[in-house]
C-alpha cells in the first residue's frame, strides 16, 4: 500500500525508470487497431490517465470496466525508448490538453493517484513543447499557415503474447 510520500516517490521513480508501461486507450478514438490515451473525468478538477506497470493489471482493469475493442482490452504499450510515445511525451501532451492527474496501477494494492505536474517534478522534468506525428494533410495545412489541434499520438493496441 502506498501510504507515505517516501513510498509514493519510490513508486514514481520506478515508473519513470520502467522500460515499458501500459495505458488505457480511448474507445471513442479507436480505429484499425489504434487509439490514443483515454482521459477519465474523475471529478470537475480531476481528469486522469490510467497507467499500469504490468500488462496483467491493465488487462484486469479494462476487462472489469468493459474497455474492449474487437475482443481485445484497449491497452497501449508505453515504450520509454520511443520519444513520441514515451511516458514523458504522453504526460507532457496530457498537461497541454488539460489532463490533471494519473492513476498508477488502479485497482491494485499499490494504486496511487498523482498530479501530472508532481509526476514530472519528482523526476526533475518540466513541461516542454509538444511533439506530434502529423498526417500529410495536417503537415500541408500547417506549412500553409493553418492551425492544427494538439492531440495524443496514436498507439497500436497492445496484445499480450
């Protein structure tokens, strides 16, 4: 159980150091085996991402609450070697989009909810400019001086082996 700041900081350090993590993806944005991270409206002041340190915990959460597409849990793999889909880029984009918190390992004994800005701060990071993959059409529109909306980069639905 995470019941002290020391335990919370230790867990946050482990999350940042993890080679891979798992995140619940949006059912409304799902198409062709891809989606974007899902933001949960927990309360007026808490919009949260659900991040997990193990696939099994993420799968349990998705199956319990019905986050399934094409018979597969809506889970994306956060690869901390992929600079467009690592934990930092997801948290950084989430802050820009108005997401306030993250639940880490929801429904497990080590569950914790933390403000995204604290998650960054405890790792010595600060928000930066957002990096997004653009479609050819978005790129052409931007080159022509048009605006494009900030959004999460799409992720493949992760299928456990």
